[in-house]
C-alpha cells in the first residue's frame, strides 16, 4: 500500500469505525430498555406455541394408500405402478423400484428423485454409473458436489475432475491441468 510520509496507515473510514468501536457507546443513558409489555407478549406467544403446536401436531393414523398396478405385465412385472412403495417397470411413488423409478427414494435403471440410485441417477443426492444432482457419486458425476472417475461440478473430486470456477481435485487431471503440474 502506498502512503505519503507522515500520513496514518489505512483508509479514513476504517480508522473511524475502529475508533468508534474502541470508545464504546456514545451515550449509554440514551439506550431505552424494552417495555415490560413486550416481554409479556413474547412469553405468552412462546407458551402458546409450545402448547398449541403439541396439540395440533398429533398424528392421526391413516391407512396406507394402496399401490395401484396396471393389468398389463411384462415378465411377470406390472408395466406401471404407483403408491407408497411400488415395484414395476415404471414405478412412481415415495419409494419406487423399477426400470424407470420416479419418486422420493428412487431405485432403478433410470432413477429420478430426491435420493436416486441407479445406472442413470438424477436427483438431489444421486448414486449411479451416470449421476446428476446436487450431490453426485458415480463413474460420471455431474453436480454441485461431484465424486467420480469423471467428476464435473463446483466441488469435484475423482480421477479426472473439472470445476468451472470451483474446486477440483483429480488423481490424473484437475480442470485440464495434468497431475505433474498440480503440486509443483
């Protein structure tokens, strides 16, 4: 940083902030305390939240929704099924399993869901041969955090890791730089 001889170091606005913080509040008598009514209302709301939320959040046990399966079958498996945990060629539900699985925790050849496990996985957290998602683990992984032999993402780790403006750690190559040049 260039300074003129005899001038103080740093910028003026930073020195002002530092001096204000060091001197403390200018007028401690000027601070008003929070009114007592505020605390009473706050305490009443907290107690009400604890009591009312407990009463309102009791679970009413409902029967599980049935699994709907199509009449058409291929190799003994239904072509389409939906429900809480369907098993079919095309399965849609909370925990689907099938060739094409779409749902919360999807397991299948092509899996699409919050958590996806399959050969081609697309979801929030994906695990598969080709994984696309926020957190992706696979041979080819593409996502915010990607781990795999070929990893592409903001945080990429693997054999060949590529990150645009992010962080890449590759065993053979990282963001186009060969391993020999990565560490020296």
